[in-house]
């Protein structure tokens, strides 16, 4: 059926079950969805082994296909209001990385500025974990910058521009549960150090096998000064259309990314835009329950445990 492009896009913007795809100039595909595949909770996905850092299974696309996240060579920003399901994305990521963390081919360095409320149950998955003072979190970031510098020198000496994850030089994933809170209560001198360290990791870390995954509630806050340095962005339920465009780019709402209209009853549902494309996909992360987390941790715990910082060693005392 031949339709006017403007009319088709306008109709799609008014309908939740129509998606417009431009096949080539002058030709459009209209996808009409008869049911919402993402309406139901998605069970945790068993990750394949070995882990492919370019394809970590997190959940489902709205067409029923697997939603897979690329970690290699990118950084990921997850934005969503309270209760939007940021934890679902993070725990699905930990689930997907499980075989690689167990064998030591990846390390997760985690920062939870909210006192460990979200991430502390997974502490045995992490090679480094901080949920204490802004100073201790800052030192972790600065230590990771040192790792980045050492890797950059090593790659340069070998004449290589791409890091290959091994047990001797694992892919490192830095997870910050609430990016804005990281600097909210720190002294100005510490804030400057945090901003400098994060800026270095976001601008120079990708080629060295470092990925930053950060979650934030309000992408409009002034403290989120690094938003444009995250090539991969996920918008869960947000408060208003302006925030949608802040996360996914100008015009994202007009293209059908209605993250401000996501129901509070469907946590983990959102829209994703990947670096280098204008395509937006509606997705839902799997749900890892409190009862499943201990099993996830047991499956993903390192065969040779990494030394834990003092804040984590006290758990079993």
C-alpha cells in the first residue's frame, strides 16, 4: 500500500501499536502490533558461554527478538525515574556477564553512592566495590584511571589500537548506580577529582577495554555533565518529553520514543538508541528477583576470588 510519508508518521505518533520504518527513499514499512510482547515480566535469561562483549542478552525487543547490549567499545547511560526499572537493567547485565566474571575474563567495578541499597547484594560478583564516602569512591575512579593509563602504554608498545579481553587483562565494566548522587554530597575538591577521573574514563577508556555503565534518575541535573559522552543510551520511564530528548537525542519523542508515557506497572520497559544509528527500539529488561540474586551471584562469582575492599570484607564477620 502506498501512503504519504508525513501522514504515516503522523498516524504512528498517535498510535501505540504502529511503527514506521523507512525502507528506502520513497518507501515505508508499517508494522502493526496485535499484542504487546513486553506487557509481561521477562524471566532472567541464561547467558551463553563464552560471553560475547558485543552481544550481552538483557531482555526482549517489542517484536519478541532478544535484546542484546554491546559493551565492547562503548559506554552506557541508563536514565529512568524512581521505580522505572534501572535495577532490572543492571542485574540483567550482571546475569549476562556471569560466565565471564566467573572465569575472570571480565571484572565489574561497582560504585553505589546510595549506601549499597541496590548493588551490595552482588558484592561477591565485583572485583572492586565502594558504597562508603565520596573520597573512597573517588579513589576507586582514580585507580581505574591508572589501569587505563597502563593499558594504553601496553597497547601502544604492541602497536595495537584494540584491547582483547583475557584473564590477564580482563574487560572492566565500571557500574555507577546513581551518577548524580556520586557528587551530590562531596566537597568541592573531591567533586573536581571525580569529574576529572570520569571525564578521562569516558573519553579514553573504550579503546583500553573499559566500559562505564551509569544509571541516573534525572538526566536534566547539572551534575550529569558527561551525558554526551555515552554513545549507548537507554531511556526507561521518564517524567516529561524534554527528558526523553535529553537522553535519546533531539526529536526522539517525535520518532515514537514515548518514555514519558510508560506505565508505572511495567518497570524495565524503555527505549534504546545505539551509537551510530537513529533507530530507536522499544525493549524490556528481564526481572531478577531478590530470591534469584543469590543464585546469580553464586553462578558468576570468580573461581579465584579477587581481593575485596574493607567495606565488603565485613559482610561475613
